[in-house]
């Protein structure tokens, strides 16, 4: 680790903070209806759209109605996207024409994009038409992101309100998030990408002659528009199979910086939205500080692990020393235009969030370099996390942290003036234990049946890591992968789709139930015995709770996978 690498990490965090604070203020105003954007520009359009759909713009929902709306809307989204993909070959549009994917693949893709996972077991440039990419995948990028943001604002209202029976209106929230937050940001980022050379056209694929005298087909398409929302909405699904390692998706170091900032922009901004809405900005700063500390530590560890290189490659004759003509370290699977530091930042950012976009091959990371993104997902993706899901996940851990602290001092735990009692802790327990259950169950099943093990390209500890990574990515709605596992099989299509669906919506329902219970509670005045939840002590308690729950849950699987890989690698030193 040198000064230049530290400076790059510090620059990224500084830029993220500088943009997140005003965005958080803007989003709070939008969702509370106090922004001039809503009052003067959007209200007439918003009201017309909602009334055409038969929705009263001023009517609110209790948590059950909100949960039914979320589940029904996204179930219809799966059906619509599945139907479009299965009829792909019937619709003509400019660009290449491809046959419809199989039923199992279409089901997996539909669930993947609706759940904000964007797990891709296909190569977009050789299997998806322009219509499928735009009307199917890109639309769901917007809607799945808007769903996650809507749910976190419902939970925030639960903390902010008292003696209330409602937590907002899902349809109003969905409309405002899409019109006033996601669309403007996606438009700005799309233009920035196009300025850097990201494709945006409807041209036919082009055949060009190579220097070797052969012919190569270059894929075209409306890439920038999908690329922007894939990152802004922490979706992750790339237009091309190589994702953000493809020069048409991520051509320059500046486009790479814009991409990494785009991934965490809304998740970081939501911390400050939370502080403003609950009436205590310090609460938002405390959450941001906890997330930023964990992100910094993970990024430093990732860069150090990759810069150290792989001694096994050294025994095969690879030179991994830093020299004037090469960066050294483990450059396998990385783009030379980004290098180890920018790859390390991207790897941590995309797995800390539920994005899953990649600018390098995660399967080529060193054992410890692969352990870090795997652990970030298994912590519940609460280190900023996905849009909406990251913050509500961290708030769940905040409730668990104050509960543990309350037990230690013999007091009923409180958070933001709300008593945390039996019902709330039941919901917290369900949410915290759900994804580990899905990950470990899926992994155990996959290693126990031939349909799971025959898809492995790498036997031994790394094969276990690949399967563990696949189900960690699916259940936590990330979407990145260790590519040595061939997941386009009936078994993995169905198994990962079920993990994605339940990992997303089986967690959202108890979150909304928690929001309803908190909104109905009376707010208690702070007393001398109230634990402050905005200072350094709480930040450390919160991080300790996240690490304790996450690592203890997965220790056996991690020990048999990436940790054994690391010990094998060390034996070659």
C-alpha cells in the first residue's frame, strides 16, 4: 500500500460525501412532499398519473396494505418480464434478433431483475434483443430500485411518526422516486457516460477487419441508458457479458470513477435523508460514519491482498513485483486501464452495495481478495448496501445493537424515542436470520447433489467458495459471481431464483411490519438513562454487532472455502 493508493481511496470517499449530503436533503424533501420540485413542477403530473391508475394521491396505507402493494406489483413485474422474454423472437426492432431464452433461464432472469439482483447467466450481446434490454431489463432496473427506496422511507416514517396507523402510500412513493430521483440522475449519468465514449445507438452489429486479417463482430446498442440506471439503482446487470470490464460500458478511468460513485450515491444520501426526516441529523451522520469506516477498512484490505500477489503464480514464472513498466501484484483478470487500486475500490463498492456490477473477474481474485467481497455480502450488504435495502438493513442492526446494550445495563432498549419490545425483536430476528438460512441451505443442497457439483470448473476449496459465493450473491440480491461455476442449468436457475425472491421479499414484509409497529408507538422523551445513538460509542457498537452476527453465522463455510484457499496459497511462499 503506497501514498498514491491511499490518496485514490480518500478521494473517492471525499467525493462520495460531498455529493451524498445535498442528495440526501433533496430526497428527504421529495419524499416528504416539501420540495418545490414536487409542489411546483411535479404535482400536476403526479396527480394525473395516479388518478389514471385509480389511486387517490392523498390516501395513505397501513403496513399490511403497503406490503400487499409491494408484493403484488413485483409479482406482476416477474410475469410481465417473463412473458416478454419468452416472446422475444416474435418482436422486431432494429439491431440483432435472438430466439427466446429457455423457460428456466427466462424465469431466473425475470426474478433476478425484479428483485434488484440482476444475476446474469447469459451474455447480453448474444442473447438479448434491444427491445428486451430496454423494455424488459432497463425498466425493471428503475422499478426494483424504486421499490427498495420506497420500503426504506416507509420504515423511516415508522421512526419519525408516533401514534400513527399509516406509513405512506406505496404508489405515491414509487411515482415520486421514479420521476424525481431515479430518472433525473440516470439522465445525467447517461450523458456523462456518452461523453466518455459509452455506446448509445440502435445500429446493427458491425463486422470489422482485425490486424490478423480476420473478421470480428462488434456489438452495438443503447448501452449508456442501461448502464446509468444499472449503477444508480445498484442493479448491476450489464448490457454486455463482461459488464463494466467491457470498454463499451466502461471505457476510461473517468467513467470508472463515475460508476463507483454512482453505485453508492443514493445509499449514502439516504443516511442523511434519514437524519432529516427523524428530526436529528446526527443520527444520519452516525450511520454514514459506521458505513464509511467499514468500507474504508474493506477497501484497504482488498487492495493490500491484491497488491501482494499470488505466490503460486510466482512459482510458475510470473513476475509480480512493482516495476517502472508494470504495477505488480495480482493482475490476473483485471483491466490494465484501471489497475489494482481502482479494481479493489470497485470490487468492494459493488459488493458492499447490492450492485454486482464488476470491472474485473472476481474469480481471479486472491483468496483473501475474494473473501472480502464474499464477507461484505454475507454481512447483509448493510455497508451502504443497495438503494433502500442497505439502510433498512443497517437500521435493523441498529435495533439489535440497542437491544444488546439494553440487556447489558438492564434497561428496556430505545431507539429514537421508541421502545424496542418483543414484537420488534421478533421481526428483527426474522430479517437478520433469513439470508444466512437461504445461503447456507442453498449451498448445502448444491454440494450434496450431482446437479450442483457437476457445474463446477474448480474442485476443492475454491469450488466450495464458488457455490457459497453464488448463493450469497443471490440471497443478498447482489448479482456478482465467481465465474468458474456454470449456473445456466435447470438446478441453478431455479435454486438461485428462489433464493433471490425470498431474500428480497421475505425480508421486506417484516421490515414493513416493523415500520407499522414503530409508527403506532408513542415517542418517549429522552432521559438520563437513554443511550445516545449518535456518538462514536454507538458507531462502534453498531459495527461490532454487524461483524459479530455476520461472521459467526458463516464461519464454518468461510473456513472450508476461502480461508483454506489462503492457507494453501501461503504454503507456496
